[in-house]
């Protein structure tokens, strides 16, 4: 699956500008032989078919981004976060300084780097910082303000990390594993199934704007009802230095994850129990989790009176350009979802 994962994760698809991802996923699903449709705000649906309860499986297209908030007279791009934004940010986000980025100008993508005052200069010209603010770093493209404007860079222009996806042993490392790997999982699931295999009437969804408030999922839930929904996501691995198992017991390579609760919703207990039973029958090792500071499209489906479960694969370094996951967990998640749609609810 690595080649498919690499293709999808390296695509440009920030929140609100996911068209390349949507087009690619729609083409892949059509090539698998299913009918697709596009909703007015961009959600892609694949009608797989089958007999039985109507089941939706969903993953989102968008990746995290920055937006240009202003262009400095010297040509530097001041940033706003693509999610919530305020004056300060956390020193935990200092990893972003030094990252290569792509500026999605109207004339085409421009290369840049997130820069800050470094090395010799700060020691003689700047005080030691006690907080990190959005004025402490910027994007340097090597272009002047007039050149940037002429190429169609304005406030609101999106900026994404410029990162390739690589395989380190059985680990996959790159940007946008959240949630493009899950789209790869749904695509691989589709390639392994035929409607005759299904004990349900299956629909797949590629949703938009999850990262800023589950917008696509809310629109889909208002448009159509399903008997059950399965949301496919990343999960937070805690197997790194400094994180205690009591805080986050998930680890890479220990199997896919069944999430019982996140910061938005408790997931449907009956459906969650059924998923656990199916994993046990298929001899798939599971990890269990509750998440804080995490939400998913599943909240929109639960609020629309659709029983919903959340499944995932453990991921280190979430919301970075070096998200890291284990290919065995990803493969096991495909097998688990295959067993569900063959077994039924």
C-alpha cells in the first residue's frame, strides 16, 4: 500500500482547497468500478452497493495549512494558523521553524521556508523570548512584495508543508497521513471487495474541511441518513520519550485502534462492541483509547442520529510534516474493515 499512501499524502489539499485530492480519490474509486458523486461543497461519495443496512465509511481530504495574513514590505509572509488563531502560539510548535513550504499562489505553487531570527544575530539584537508568537517566524520565498503580489499571493493564500512521504523500515513518515492514509485504506478496501461480498449496503465518503469543524461531515449528515457510520482516522501514539503509558497507551505496530470517546462525543457502544467482536473473530489485535484534544467527523454523524464508531491507526508526531505510522497497523485496519462489511452489523 505504500505507493498509494505516498501518492495521496504528497498531494496538495489544504482546508478549503482540497480539489486535487477529491479529483484523485474520485478517479481511483471510479477505476475500482463504482459509481461516484460529488456534493455541492465537494464531498465525494462512492456507492459500492450490497444488501443490508446502509453503512457509511468516511475519511477526510483536507490537510492542515497556514494562511498568509499579511505581506511585509520586505517580501516576508506573515502567517495565520489554518485552524484557530491568536497572537501567541506554543513553544511546542517551534518545530515548524525551518520547514520547507509551498505557497499556493494563484499563478502556481511557490517554494518557501518558515524562517526566524537565528544564529549570531539574535544574541546581539534581540532579547531571549519568553513566549512564541506569530510574529516570531515568517515565510521567506526570496521574492519581493511586488513579485509576490504579481504572482497572486494575497492575505488568505494558503501555505502547506513541502514534505515527501518516505518508508523507514515498516514505518511511513510524511505530511498529511491525517487523513490521506485513511483514504488509501478505503481505496484498498474497495479494491478487495465486490458487492456480492457485502452484508451491507456500503457507501464510502471523502469529506472536506474536517480540520476546521467537521464541515463536510455536517453537510453530508444533513443530506443523507445511514444506519451506521464508521469514521477512519489517525490516533495519537504515546510510545515516544517523555510520554507515560498512563497518558496515552497507544503504540506503533500493536494493531489498529478502537476509540471509545474523544473531546466531542462518546461513540456508539453497540457499534463499538460489534467492531471489537469482529476483530476478535478475525484474530486482529486491537488497541483501545479515549482521546482528549481530538475530534472527528464522527461527531457530526452522531448528532444526526446515526450510530457511529471511530477507528484509527496509531500515529506519532500528529499535525506535523513528519507524522509517523506503522504499515502493519494500516494493513490490519483494511482487514478489519473488510471483515466488518462482510460480516455485517
